[in-house]
C-alpha cells in the first residue's frame, strides 16, 4: 500500500466518480482504476462498487476511508509545515441553519483577515454536519441536542469518532415574520399555531426525526413545508405566514428586521453545542470561534 493509492481512494470518494477523480489527479482513468484494484487486492476488500452512475462506497471502504482521510490530512499538514510553500491556513465550520453561527463566523473572518487564512462555512443538513467533521472537511460542527434526540445522536457521534461539547441552553421559540397575525403576542401556544404551516429543513436521505433541526419534530402538524435553505424559509414566512421552531436567537444584521422570535408555551429546551473530531485539539481559530458562539447565550430569550 502506498500513500499515492491512499490519496487516490480519498479523491475518488470525494468526487464520487472515477472519471472526475482521474481528471482532478491528472492521471488516466485506466491507471487510476488499476491502482485501486491493486490496493483492493492487497487489502483483500472491495472499496468501491462501480456502475454507470458513478461509484458507491462499500462498508469496508467506509471504514478504510476513515483511516485514509487521517493520513491525507497529516500529509497536508506536513506539507504546509515543511514544504516551505506560502500555503494559507484553513478554517472551516459546518452548522445547522443558525444565523448566529454564521454571524460569529463573519466576526472571526473580520478579526483574522483573509490574507493568511482560507475560510469556509457549510450551513447544511445535520447528517452532513457530522460527516464533514468526521472527514476533516470542517474543524467544528454546530448543532443541538435535547431530551428526544440526545441518546441516538450521541451513539452516532461515537460511531463517527466525533465528540460533543455543550455551549449553552435555550428555550423553544417560534420564529415568524413581523407581519404574521401572531407576531404581537408575548407567548404562543401550539393550538394558536395550528392554522399556519410549520416550516422544516429538509434532511435528505437521513430524514429521521432524530436528525431534524427543529425541536418537537414528532408533534403532529396539520400543515408542514420542507425547505433546503434559510433564504427560502424566510420567504415562506412572509408569503405564507409560515413559522419554524428555533433557539430564539435572531440576527437582524443578517436576516433583516422583518422577523421576530416569540417564546413557545412549553417547558422543553434545547442545548446548543458543537462537535469536533475525537482526540484532535482545536486550532486558535477554533477556540476563538467557540468564544464568539458562547457570547450568544446573552441573547437567549427568557422562558
């Protein structure tokens, strides 16, 4: 087994295509396929299933890639440290759809500047937040736990070799537009929400209640609309008087002043926290980012 074969396997997994991986690696597709076949023969396992639609990673391949990605990341770090190249340091975050996580990222980028650092943020599905941290695509993943999802998600964290840390607790709030008929209330009950559509972020293939970004996902809603991004969610709030359930921490600088958060009449809470790769120390930027996130505890609405 060679380091080159390991890097080939990681690139194929990332590209999900032999042809695309070959182009990215500047090798011919037959040469790439031959290198992977030799690796599979040596390991006595099948890493990828080939088809006309691309490749599928086998269970054995998934396990192998966990180790392969660690070696790929170590190689990158050694190159940056010893190759003498002026390579920018990187910092990446993956998060559920939280505007405060994006706002904190913006403040971090302003503080450190983009001359020395290359920044990336992925506001995405819960499963991809976990995947991105597991695969070293992001140093930190921001998500929540509560009484309903904690046991299952902690098991998933353990299986993916990531660890969760608590940041702060908040109550459940109803997020809606200022023009919504319920916008003037101090608290909102479930019964009052029944005439309006509940808005929920689509979770793709991992569409389990445990992956839902909205708390109380198992409750029965007479109307529900799925959306993929926060901008669409905001438009649905205005156009259809929709609402979503959230932490109640809103960022007017990013979303504008036409939205508001009102406490839901419930005793349920959610714990905002973060995940990182197990055993991996945080970078300076990672530590600074977490300090910015902790500062949002003061914005939590009173229960």
